[in-house]
C-alpha cells in the first residue's frame, strides 16, 4: 500500500481560519455586545479580549486536529482521501473518473507558497470530490502526473488568450453589478444610521426631507456601488487567461485569490453571450458557459472570457470551443411591441413597495426603484 501523506503544515492555518470564519458571527456577538451595553470600561474591554483569545485558541486547536487526522495517497488506480477524528470519512476517486484538478491560491496559501487543490469528477460536486487545502507545488504536479498516467513533466500548452490591462480596465468599468452591490451599500448606510441612538436628535437634520435630497443620496449610492463593482471585477478577473488543451479548457483568474479551473469540453452544454446594460451600447459582451453539474456556481466561476466584442464571439469560439461555435449576430431582435414587457415589469414590481415604504422611510424608498432599474 502506498505511503499515506499529510498535507503541508500550512493546512493547520487554513483549517483554523475556516473554523474561525464559521464561528465568527457568534464570536462577534459575544465580544461586541458587552461593549455596546454601556460605557467602554476597562473590565468590558478585558472580558471581550479574553473571549476573543478563547475563540482563537479553539480555532487553532480545531485546525491542528483536522490537519493531524487528514491524509491522502495515490496508487495505480485511484486517489484516496481520509479525514475525521470521531467520525472517519474516506473517499476513493478512480483516476479514470478524474476530469479536472482545480488549483486555487488564496492569500493564506500565497503566504506559505502552497496551493489548494480540488479533485473534480463527473458528479459535479461543488468544491470537488476531494479537497486538499494546502499542497506543496511538487505534490500538485505529482497529482497531475497521476491523472495523466505519465511521469510529471511540463507539457506544452495549447492555444491561449490573456486579458490585457486595457481589457481588464474596460471589464471593470462596464461590469455593472449594481444590483448585487447597491443593496449592500444601502443596508450599510441604514446600519450606520442606527449607530449612536443617543445622538439621533442631532442627526435628524441630516436625513433627507425632499425628493431632490433623496435623489442626490441615491446618486451617491449608485456611484459608491459602481466603484465597489469596479474593485470587485479587478480582483476577480486580474490575470485572466484561458487555455485550450486537447479536450479541456484551463481557466486562470484572480488578483488576490488565484484560481485555476479545468473544464472538460464534453461537459459544456451551452455558451451564453452576456452583454449587460453598460456593455451593450459599445457592442461588448462576456462569455460564460453552462457546465453539467455546475449550474449553481457563480457566473464569475463559469466565465470563459470576461470581455469580447460581440462581432468577435464567433472567431473566439472557433478557436477555443469549435464544438459550440455559433454567431450571435444571426439572432433577431425582439419585436418592438415586446419593449413594454421589458420596461414595465421591473418598475411595477418596485413601485408598490416604494409607495408603501414612502410612509415609513420617506424618500429613501426611491432606492427600491433604483434596484429594479439596475438589478
């Protein structure tokens, strides 16, 4: 039997961070609530610090236990993974079922020079059938070699295309994810408005008392949401590269968290041309794919290329996905009479709650209409 192998010791930190993230909300409640109950006295601060240290200690112990009870090994036929202290779990993935090895390098992995690796099969399980959060580069190459069934060595890459700096800037400026970011910004503004209840009387004069003031605030929220959307797109698509290798697409992306995903072409069921509100006037679009078993993945994780001219879609598909190549220019526009269905439905859905909320929050209810327009 092949020797069982441990993950890189950096996995202890990754597992501890995961445990801390899972218990972050109750830990914040325990730490913060005593401070909000009265004055910031020394006793309350010390008690909060003790609770925080206890939480960190528990997360550290959980990380060590999980690392010490996790192992993996490779034989001639399969990849094996075993984990658990009280409840043992063992997974065996036959090598012939492995369709991809997705490699990620988040901030913690980058700090230690290691990689996280997910073993993907036709089952399409989110996160992979086997998840190894900290492997040395040599261990990653060994797993890739085992899947290929050859000695680990660099293999020439096929056709590739990288998102240039100029294209990344345009992608970020035209991402237009306001429907996702705007509610978060609005909720944050409302939460900040609730802080300092003892000073509410002094703060009342800053609340909007007219439609014009509310419109200005709504505009400020739109700008803030747009800036957050730009930042999110730069972080998500920095260094984006797509490579076609035989019957697979290899996609690399990410500025802070570097991700590399392998998509078997045989599992791609559809290609979507996504233009968006800010890209359509300029004839720009993004290409995403629908992959068997991964319909619930975020669209950024299914993006084949984040920025193309619509007229160049066919040429791109001919090069990287000829199996699904088509020309979106052949599609016909909806008839003019269909415009009212596109325009009226979102406004009518938002108008009723906006009118009702006017009596509760005043002009702030206009944000409902903004979300409907840009969501």
